[in-house]
C-alpha cells in the first residue's frame, strides 16, 4: 500500500468552558488501494497556506509505502515535529486498517482497556479553582493538574484551596510551565511539601537537566519533566543524572508515536514513572494516546487529556468517557472514524 494523496484540514471546535477553542490540523492520507488514514497535530498554519504546503509535500510523499514509517520520519519536508507526528499518525492508522487490528494490538497488545484521565485546572482565582476541582472529582477525575501562574504566593494559595476542596482522594500535579528560577522553585517546594502533591512539572525556566537535578536533591517534592524531553536521548540523559521521578511523554513534541514508544521503553527500564501529555485534541490524537497507553505497561499514571472539555469533535462516534476514564476504541487503526460532515462544519476558511 503506497501513498497516493494527501490533504490538510484546519479545524476549530469550541470548548464547553471559557477556555479558547481547540484548533487542529487534520491530515488525511489516501493509498493507491483507496484506504484512508487520519492524523492530527497542532500547527500554526493559516488556511491560505494549506494548498501550497500540500503541493510542496505531496510529491515527496507520493509512492512511499505506509509501512516505512521510520523512513518517513527522515523526510526533510516533515522537519516540524508536530507535522511529522500527524503524518506518522495517519500512517499508523493505515497500517492498523491494513492489518484489521487496533493499534494497541500491533504495539504489544491491550494491556489495559480503560485509560485514566488527568484534568487540567487553569485560572488565577483560588476559590474558583477549588470549585472546579471539586466538580471534576465528583465526575471521577481523581488526577488533576493545576496550571501555575508563576507567582509563588498565588500558586501556594491555589494549591491549598484545591487540596482543601478535594481532600486526599485526588492526586494533584502542579505544572509550573518552566516559570521559576532555581531559588524561587526551591522556596516554593519548601512551602508545598506538606501538600503531598504527585509531582511538580517543569519547575525551572531552563531545559538544562543539571539545575533540575540539583533542585531534585534539595526537596522531597517529586519533580516531573515534560518540555525538556524532545527525544529518547533526552530521557536517557535525564535518567543518568536522576533529574526527575516522573516524565510526561508528548508524542507531538517528540515528532511521533515511534519516538514516544522509545522514550517509554527507556523510562520503564530506568524505573521512571511515565504519563502521557498532549495539547487539546479533536479526537484523533486522543485516540492515538489511548492506544499507546493501552499497550505500554510502564505508562501507569493518569494521562492528561482535554477531550472532556470539547463541545464536539470530528469523530463519527465520540470516545466513551465515563468516571474520569476513556475506553480504548476497538476498531482497526486508531479505532475511530472521521465524520467528514463535522470536518466541513468546523473548517476554518
């Protein structure tokens, strides 16, 4: 099966909350046998760019086998990690459909059938954040991520308010978004140690591992890294310097599912706790995340997903989300079908 056509669709769907709508680039690959595979990524293209970019990329992609995924990863026109991840996802979707199997069965089997989801809290008002956290916990979201403001005093207030609202039955993570200096992060950790959070994500305004490893030696707050992990080599270096107890694997940031699986293997061998993270998705990237989590025993923690926030998606049938967990779709490939009418409805032009 060889690639014969490529199409891009820029789609935007509102959220049920006051957060901005979710915008994604959808990629559709068609083979010479008429099969269709879909991928998704966050790429800051304008609608007017889609046709010229397709005309530049299609001649390079045309005629390539859908099974030669590692070769596709070396194609120069796919240098952008997000674009490479979206095209690779579409190829994997085609491979699964060719085998008539869901992707998790091609990656090791269905180790788990339902994937726990971590919900994100954003805002600057502690009581509002506490209210949202309580509502999410009632609906089964027992892992929640607090987005830090970068202001230590306010971040402590938010964490305390949320912890008081949800009690000890909810695992809390704080995403510092690489906003603190080493001294400020050390002071923050000292203040929040009593709160027993699951981890503090990306505390320092640097991708250098040794300052983070230094912080890890000065606090009992478990640290997690997300934005500094851009490839398997980064995770290997992280494990060697013992910089963090947790790693968040982001397939789009890494440039695809293949390097994400390599990172998971390294992390599991090093005894690092693994979880998945991603930008908000219109359904396709969420499905890919579910298959990866289902087939990878080392990814045992709740994985962040904003799927529950969407007012709609681009899928013919929505993902099954109940009690803070999403069921892994059982169809071939990504396990989901794209609703072309929805794509047309939410298309940006």
